[in-house]
């Protein structure tokens, strides 16, 4: 009996030691991928006062400089296509996922936030990626809600 329990202890000890060694070798620096993302926004239902747009990282594994743009008034209910917004995005996760949190702020309306994402292309010479986002404003949602109310 004593021999068997000694062998069991030895087997467990070797398993723990090899798992610890494997964990140390894999806990090195995480692989990060950086690529340029051209963000193209199309906003429908913009109000008379225009709006402010803010783009920030959607999760901690994605990093880039936050972007703010102001959109002037173009008429009630107009569709606005913004010029391409270039973003140098870095993903630190193994899945290379990068999320963009886009917030539209209109005067007199609650802020409206959208979460969009994509997988960054790997490699040093990767071509810029394009992310097209079709968004609606809070004022469009408010006008739609007013039209549905029974009178």
C-alpha cells in the first residue's frame, strides 16, 4: 500500500510541476495586432441643431485614441454621411476583436450609444479595413414614437 500511495503522490507532484511550467511559458507577453480602420458613419434622422459624435474603445482589449466630431445641421430628418474617420486600432486579445462604442449626442435628446466591432487583420503589411455603420439618432426615434401614439 505504501508503494502505491508514494507513486500517486509522485504522479500528482509531476502533474502540478509540469502545469506550472507550462503556465509560466504561456504567460509571456500577449500578442497584439495593430491595424488602421476607416470608420464610415451614416446617420439618419438628424435634428435641426446637429449633433456631436464620440467614438471610444468598446472593451479593454481594444485600444485607440478617442475621436470626437461635430456635425452641423443639414435639415430635419436628413441623412448625413461623414467623411472617413481613420483610426489606428490595437487589439491585445488572441481573437483580435476590436469594438467601437459610438455615442451620438443631440441637444434636448438623451445620448444614443451603439456598439460595433470587427476582427483586425493580422500581419505587418495588412491593408486598412473599412467599417460601415448605419445609425439613427434619438430625435428620429422620438419622432417615430410620437407618430405611433393614439390620439
